[in-house]
C-alpha cells in the first residue's frame, strides 16, 4: 500500500461524512430570493362546517374542499414584526428537494391578501366569511394569486408592506373535492419548506 493511502486511511470516514453533509446542505434562503426573508409565525385552519370554532395555530398547512359546496377548510398564514419602512413584500413558496407534500383531487389554490392583519381579531371561519359562504373572504382585496404546490418554488404576488401581514389560502374549486397539506419546516431557513415573505429587494 502506498504511504499516502496509509496516511489517508484513518481519515476516509471523516472525509465521506463531510462530503455527505455538503451534498445534503440546503440553501440558506429560497433560490433566487433577495432581501430579507421571513417565515410564517403560524398557520391556522378555519373550517366552514365549524364556522364558530377557533382552531389552534400550528406549523401545518391544510386546505380542502368538496365534495360539494359548504365543506371548505382554508388555511390562514400569518407574518408579524415586519420592520417599518420595508418595501416590496412578496409572498412565495419554496421546498427543499423531495419535500413531503400531500395532495389529492382538485389542488389549485387561491390566495387572498387580508387587509385586516390583526391576527387576534378573527380566529374562526365566521370572522372571515360572516355570511357563511366560501371563496373570497370579506376582508380581502380580491383574488391575489393562484398556484399549485408541486414542489417547485413559486412567487404568488407582491404588495405594500405592513407590520403584520396575513393571507388566506384555500382550494380554488368550490364543487370538486381536493386536499393539499404539508408540515412547515419551522423557523430554520436552512430547511425551508412552505410559504415565506421576502422584502427590501
């Protein structure tokens, strides 16, 4: 055996481990995103059939519809603490490779930018849909964007920044059954999986 091989032999497991770590390391922010990136402080489900029920905030995204009108479950996405003077607040979604996204049936999502961003004011379906319907919530400025969570990175839209920003996301179809869900990666930008807000680009 060559002297170099003898010298390197004890180090081979360490070298292999280091290479594996480099290959598996995710980027510190979604690809192509500039400025400052915030992850949601929480997701919160609201359910049409349980319109007065306030479900707890979580790190899980879930939206469903159908099989007929009246069975919508939407997800609220909350961002807080955006600094005064920030500009160009852009909602996007990004996932690391082979991220676990569960979806069935009709999976196109509609996104609404909520004008009233006090996340403590409304915590149930009735607060956003006082007449009991579905689709566009009463406090939104209209349909803000649509997307399908296919594992790729997507930009939804850009708006003027406020200190708190909240979005309602639901299945676009009102009469076809569908579900979309995933577990958000939390507050670790190196493992981003889910929605994010970028600004100051």
